[in-house]
C-alpha cells in the first residue's frame, strides 16, 4: 500500500557520553598494532559513559533539543529502542517522558531486537502517522555497547542516542513505504539477562550480517524497490565502520555491479564520520551514519538514500529515505560536532575503572559519583529504583 501523504523524519538530534577512549590507548594496553584498529576495523575512538550516565540520560539529552524546537503538544507516542535495557518491565522511555515533561496523554513503549530495534520503532511510528497525520512520534534509539575487557569485541564498544521526531510533511527526509525484510535464527551475538556484556561469535556475526544484506535487498527488489543506481548513498548499520565497506561490496557483488574502490568510497565514505569516533551505538548506529551523511554531503534534495538496518539474531531491513527541499536548513551540524568534541579523553586505567563499575543489587542507597557535565544524570540507585536529575 502506498499513500500520497509524505511521512518521515522531521528533525534528528543525537547525544553521546562524557568520556571517550582513543583506540591508541587500548592498543598501547593490549599490544595491538594500531593499524588493526584505525584501518582494519576503521575505528579511532569510542564513547564511554560516565558513572552517572546511561541510556536514559543520553536519550533525554538527544531528545531535549527536539522538544525545545517543536514543543510536545503533538507527541502522542514515544518509542524507545534499546538492547541495553535497564529494567525488564518498565520502559526506559517513561523516565525520558518525565525528564522532558511530555504530556500525560501519551503512550510510551520500549522495543528490542538488537541493533535493528530503532528501525522497527521508526516503521511503527510511520504507521501511526499514516493513521493520524496530525500527530508526531518521538523515536529514540539509545545504547551502550559493552563487551568483556580484553576480548576481540572490546575495540568495537561505544555509546550514543539518536532522537527523531517523526511526522507528516517532514522537514528532513521522506521515508518510502517499500521495505526489504530478512529474518534468520542465528546465534551471532546475544546477551542473556544475567549478563551486562554481550557474547559474540565475531566471524559468524560478520557472515550473518552479510547474508542479511543480501536477503533484505533481494526482498526489496522483489517488492519492486529501486535499483542500486538510483541511490545517491548507502547508510549501513556500523558496528565498526569497516563493516559498511564489507556490506556495500557484498551488495554490489550480489547485484553483479562494479566494486570499484572509488565508487564504494563515494557511496559510503561520508556516513562513517561519526561512527568512527563514537563506536558501536547499536540501535543508534545507522541513524548516526545518516546524520553524518546529511551534515557533510553536498545537496541531496530529491536523491534517495538506501538504509540498511541489521540486528543480530537476526533481523534486517532495507529501505529508502529521500531528503526534501530545504532540508539543509534544519540540520544540527554544529550541535552534532559539539557533541563529539565535548567528550573528555580517558586514559586506559580510567576506562577500565568505569567498565568494571556495577550497582550492588541489595536495595540500598547507592549515589553515583558526579561526573557528567551533561543536562541529565543518573543520581543514584535507591530502593532498587533509578533516580534521575535534570540540571
Ligand atoms: P578480531 O579477531 O579482533 O580481528 O575481530 P581480525 O583479526 O578479524 O582483524 C580485523 C581486521 O583488521 C581484518 O581485516 C584484518 O586483516 C585487519 P578484514 O580481513 O576483516 O578486512 N588487520 C589490520 N589492518 C591493518 N593493519 C594491521 C591489521 N591487523 C589486522 N596491522 C571483530 C574483529 C570485528 C570480529 C571483533 O571486534 C568483534 O567480535 N566485534 C564484535 C562483533 C561485531 O561487531 N560484529 C559485526 C557484525 S554483527 C552486528 O553488526 C551486530 C551488532 O552491532 C550487535 C547487534 O545487532 O545488536 C554487533
């Protein structure tokens, strides 16, 4: 079904953490040749949350500028996508709803399917807008990517939140109805409820991702989707930025297209600028790629962008988004760069200390160390409840 109402992303903002660990510090600790990080996986640094930051503080910081710019009167739904959930029952979005003083006439829900969750949230939002174009939906993707210390996954950690205001007649991008879908039951990456660090079979996860690229694009084509040549650029989920290059080469091969190095760079290069310094932000990753592309590319008005969202386990979706006339006036390029530049570099010992911190599950009063200079903080865990503060 297709409709002539334009629906899509009206505004997009992102937040990250107080701290950042340069890969040079990790390499010096574990004796890795830095080329493996900088070139082999394409990562320069990774965002590290302060003791008083989590998915809620990042999400509220990402969404606050949207609410400040557009008000909240039309927001009747908040969909919070994450795979680093803080509670098995309560949706993290309810804390954000409270911190941002959103209207009580609102539904708030959390969605999960690894890194794919935000795309499910976006599609859910688009359906709601089609039903009632007067409403807006706040879609938030927020994650902290955490692997075991001294494991191969460690170099692919990171953290960020992206907030998107989704509505009719969007100021940034129109999202097309047609999607290519792919699901396969694979154990490439997972996190049982009793662990806070993910388990992963690295090579299996790369293979599963590439199979999903092929499967989702095959379905997209069978649904009558656009051809490769129609896209100005491709935004892939980026667990590490080199993965986008592997994915795009795989797609070109699958389609029998030329895998010329310059053509791949032209299609992918600009999308990696934020992810290479933030690291894997799971649900937020593909939308950070989109922000980086829009912030740096020449005018893309009317030129479709292909988005590929992948979540281990696995579910994938390929779809198209087209920048609308005047979109460049609504970008948050300066704020986005400031979000990246405001982070304070950690040394290896400081990073390790933060990585190992956990709250005891004893129901006591556990104030957090005041570290973040951001607009929201997790002040304590008290009586098994998370206590947040807005500055
Ligand atoms: P590893 O074993 O540390 O690294 O694991 P490697 O030996 O495979 O080397 C990585 C690359 O660096 C290779 O390049 C090397 O040749 C190169 P490739 O063959 O891949 O092109 N290399 C060098 N290059 C230049 N100079 C050097 C040098 N040395 C080596 N000196 C791995 C890497 C990514 C597997 C690991 O970090 C990992 O397990 N990460 C976590 C899993 C992951 O990110 N998987 C990605 C796909 S799954 C996904 O995207 C979903 C996910 O986001 C979760 C979700 O959905 O919720 C993870």
